[in-house]
């Protein structure tokens, strides 16, 4: 469904930045989505929106089971000295660093999925009164392992929760919500006056994959995020772009009185829009770059894709499928041993010596460094294609 209004500021002046043809549209889980889709920029506040997927409600209640296969499964945040640091662990560190929580504080994780962050939080802060909310029943079997049922709600938050929480958290949820202003207003009602809202959402400028993900209806810029929070009644304390790579870490407070509204500055919006247009141009060109590179290779030269995540899926989709690919290579032990597009995912150390060419499916801002730091590749002469 095409959105005709900006869901942050209500503006109707939307600029079409990018259109993906069917087959290249990918979900945040790296699965191809069989429809074309478009990305629009709001000229008034610089918010980016992607046309809503068909049957979006069904997608979330049935198909979107992020990392729900097992209790421990997690995404890698980064690999340091060969050791993976998982996203949950990093999220917890940053949260505890940003906001000291008093003993017994009431916390609600809103749109929480498995809520591995809250589970990890309770391991170090068993005194906290943690509550969970999501729009799906899929995760209840994980919640019941660490929280009583009365601390949990699905579809609607519990009535008695209103105005009661010292802290409401939201980790990577707002980007999926078609009406973010409604969600933020609902969150605002759960926070006690003077309490905090803490959220982490993708920063499309430093995490450019976010731009083409079809199930992210919202792609936030610092300006649009600040405006959204302010319109919901919050006072922004911090929008931090450095603590979580590729994401905004936001701390906002429910003020004790109503604050005046401030419109986004037109000059800053114009600068932001220019940056968004160059991301659109990058993705427009990426398809041609990878298909030309592969076309130049001898047909019998085996190719591997480095990265069994979103960028790896994008490269495969560009090639029209995995026929030309021997395997995927990834450092995440949870992905190794699985298949992606019918091809095995192997550890770097297990990459066949017959393969000398890698298509690197990683965020281009960090790809060269990540490849250079893989010990198993130090003794090999690999030719790498970078996006
Ligand atoms: Zn707007």
C-alpha cells in the first residue's frame, strides 16, 4: 500500500527516491519478497518511508519469527580478536551505561519479541520489575521461562500499566510500525511522568541496508526521530549515533508539563535529503556492479559469498539466485552448518581451497576491515568484490 502522508510529521510532499523491482526486495531477515517496492522521502522532516507490504499483519503474526528458533540464537554485533560479541550483550551494556536504574524500578519492553535483552538484564539486575509487550503470541513460550504471565501482554498493554513505568524500552521495533506516532503516543502513556523512554532503531545513514529493507516501513533520520519523539510528548535527552554501530540510541523523558513544539529546520532537512539521495544512488548502482563483476569471471570459476546476512542475500538476489555461488561464508556460529538459498554456510576456516574469489556481502562502510581481520584468510590470496 502506498503511503500518501509522512507518518512522522503528516506532510504530503513526498519525494520518490528509489524503486526496487520485484525479486530484489528483501525483508530484514534477508528473504526475497515477491513485489516491487518504493522508498519515499518527506521533504518537510526528512523521514523515509517504504510502501507497506501487502498483508503486513499476517506477515508479523505468522512469518516474522526473528531468531525464535532457539533460546540462545543471537546476531553478532561485532567480532573482536576472533571472538563474537552478540547484539543482546552489547545492547545491555549500552542500556546500563546510559541510564542508571534505581532498585526495584518498573521496566516495560515494548514490542519486545523474544526479549533476550530483558532476560539478560534480569540476570544482572534481578531486583527490576520487568514487563513485556508485543503484538504477537509467538514469543510467549520464551517469556514464560523467565517471567510470570501477569507481567506480560500481547496485542494491547494491560490497563493498569498506564502511567506506571520508570522506563519503557524498544529495541529495533519502531522501524516496523506503520503508524509510529500512534505507537509512540501509546508508549508515552505507559511511562510515568518524569520516567524515561529508551529506544534503539536503525540509522539509515550509517546502516544503508536499512534503506532497502521492505519490512522497515520507517527509516529514521536524526531529524525525523527527534520530531517524532517531540510530537508524542517526549523531551529528547540524547540521540546517540556512536554507541551502537548502524543505529540510533535514544533516551527521552516524559516531562512533567507540556513542552512547546519546534518544527524541523528547513536547512538541516535539505542537507539530510541530499545524503539520502546519495544512498539511493548507491543502491541503484549496486545491482549493475555485482552483475558486471560476475559476468567478467570465467564460467567455471567457483565463487563464494562472504556474509550469510542481509547483504549476502542482496548479492544473491542481484544474480537472480545462487546458481553461480558455491557456498556462503560467515563467522556467526549460529549460521554455520545451515543453508542459504540451498547453499551451505561455512566458517572462514572451512572455505574450500579451490575458491579464490569472494563476493563480499557486508556493510560497505566496514567490509574491507572485517575481511582483513579474519585470521583464516591471512594465508590465502583471495580476490574480493566489495559492494
Ligand atoms: Zn515528515
